[in-house]
């Protein structure tokens, strides 16, 4: 047996980079292999992996050049399973997120059917309701539809109401209202289950869904009111029911103070939730490749999921590694175009679009960037029509690039005349949960144009962040938790030209001495 040289992973990477660099010369042009087959090679030109490889998970040894020892084989299978579990956590994070919402609303709000509506009335969400970067500036009404239970299902809305429906992979299905098929006139939306071959009746907007479960979120403006008044408003104006039965008895719940956990866990138990998703939805929703990766972990449609202790340990580590990688993608992005203004630390939450496709491929990091920190997917969130839709920017750092510390004091100077048709608002969030930051007593305070903060003589507005209110600036203060970091989301409701063309610039947070 020929003696192979011991190599390290780092050396292997360098060699690979060198070979790729050499081999990729001219790779941007299509090569006719019949015209350019390359120089002749023999068996001596094959470059095998060595029989001893140093890795981050130990030394791999191969007998008689290529046969893995028993110990090496086990190391490799452990690593393969770990890599598959980690990637599964990240790939299925959108599906886990929307299922966490649907399951949480049914479990924690007591929704019994698709017709039941949970209403988040003004003054809005609190930190006890865990929605990824949910805001407390608007009134929401939500429903959890299951086409497997009810068959074709109707969402009946009045003129002027708007919202969004997403499928079980958190992909966009339809917008309701002015930017939807009803054009603000209201109407009946009919959601059809996967594989439905019937004819939709006249008088409906038919929506074919690739999944059984659908999440519907509606917003209320203007005369919706507050508290029970808002609940009653949605009771009068929003109906969800099976096509077969027509309108049925429904509960409209005031969710204020009820508490909700919609977040998928970041440990091995999350794979139990994933199995629930896989067992309920059609296989076509996921594809053979994704289901194959899950099958390698022991999760198959139509079969019980019962991992042994070894696999449970690996799944637990995979979930934690997946969550850690998600944190890196969100909080320490390597995307070169992540900043909305190159000289500011305000970052885009949607990098390019809401389909997470770029140049014909899935941009998986862009997908993670959104879904690990936010919910709801709609083209309306990145509208470039002045005065339409909404726009969100987030920041995790101050003007010097330091992470935001809840024990420190900061000032954000919002320049005069923010370019919005409706209003603007800035809200603080918990980096662990990515939900509203609890600044004590289940309190989270948003400051924006609707709160009428004190303005400077030039029209700019100083907003302060910190554990203690600056003297005389109560209206301009967002409290933080001194024991935690935090991040901000700045929302433009109806962004206008100054935002779209970037001529208006949002300042960074300044650390106060």
C-alpha cells in the first residue's frame, strides 16, 4: 500500500480553491466538449482522497486505501446525519414558522374551527404574544384555515379591508383588498385544496392552494376602533367558512393578555413539529429531494417517527446549529448589498424580492434572512409604487458598528419630513425571540408619527432608547431591557419617493455618554 500524506481540512480547502481557480478559467462561456475535450488523461491523473483525513470531527482512517474503519464509518454517519438535520432545520424554517403560528393560535387562543377569528385589538400586541417582529401599531385579525378538514373555504371581506394569505411553506397565495383581485371592493375568496378538480362557482375569486393549511392575516384601519369595539368590527365584517356549509357559528376572540407562543423550538423537539407538518400535507408540496433528506433521518410520510437516542442527540444538535446559523445570517450578514444606504447600518429584510429567487435559483440565505426574523410574505411589503404598501428596515448596530445593548443609552435622529403617505414607526425587539422586547411589566413602546413625539426646530425628531427615560422626553423614549441586547425595525407605511429613491436617509443610532 502506498503511503498517503496526512492533510488537514484547511489544506484541502486551499487545494480545492486552487484547483477550482485553475479549472474555472473561461467558465462563463459555454464549452463545446466535442470541440474542446481537454488534454488526454490516464489512470494516473485521477486524484483520490487520502487514506487519512483530519477534520473538525476527528481523524478519518481508511484501510487498504479506501475502506473506512468501523470507527471512521460511525464518525462519518454521525456527521452526515448532523449535516442533514442542520440543513433540514434551515430549509424547513418557513414551514415550521407558519405551523407554529397556526398551532399556537389554535392551542393558546382556543380557536376551534377555521371560522374562528383571533383579533389583536389596539393598543396592539404585547411581548407576551410571540410573533416574529409583530408590531403594536396596527390592529390584526387572523384565521387558521385547514382545507383538509373543511374542503374549499371562503374568506368573505368587505370593501376597504386588506390582508394576505400564505400557504404552509409561508409562500404568498394572494393579497386581499386594494392590491388584490377585489381592488378594494371586497368580495368572496375561495381557497381550493391541493388536487381539487371541481369547478369553482361563479361570484368568487378562486385561489388554488398547494397546501392544506393556510394562514390568513387581516389589518384594520380607520373606524375599526379599540378593544372590544375592534373585535365587534371584525365580527361584523370578516367571515371565514366552508363553501359546503356556508357561514357558520364562529368565535371572535379578544387576544389581549391571553399570551401566545408561535415560535418553533430551537432544540430537537422541533423535529416532532416538522413530522406533524410532513404527515398532514401532500408530498408534492415538499418534493422528493427534501423528503429524501428527511427520510435519511427516519422521517417518512405515512410512517411513525421514532428516532433512537443517538438520532435524538443528533437532531437536538442539528436544531441548535441551525438556529445558530440563522442568527449569523440575520445578525451578521455577509450579503454585500444588505445595507439600504451603504454608509448606514440600516438593513433590508427582503433582499431582492418576496419569492427568494434570484437569477433562476433559490436564494436560501435571503429566505432565512426574512423567515427567521419576520412573518407574512406579500409583494405589498416591497412595493415601489409611491404611497403604496409598506417598507421595513432593521438595525442591530449603532453608528460605530457595535451591537445594541439594552443597558446603554442611544439617540436616533429621524430627519425632517420622513417620506411616508400614512405614518412611520420604530419598535424595539428581543434578539433571542425576534419578538417584541419586554422592557418590564409586559411593556413595549413604539414611537412614531402617530404618537406625536416632540420635534426639533428643524423638524427632525430625536428618539431615545435606554433603560431610563431622559428628562422631559417621555414621548420620545423607547424603553429597553438592561439585561438584554435589542434591535429595531423602522416601518414606513406608504413609503414615498424619498424612501424609494434613497434621497431621504435614516441616521444610525448614536451611543450617548
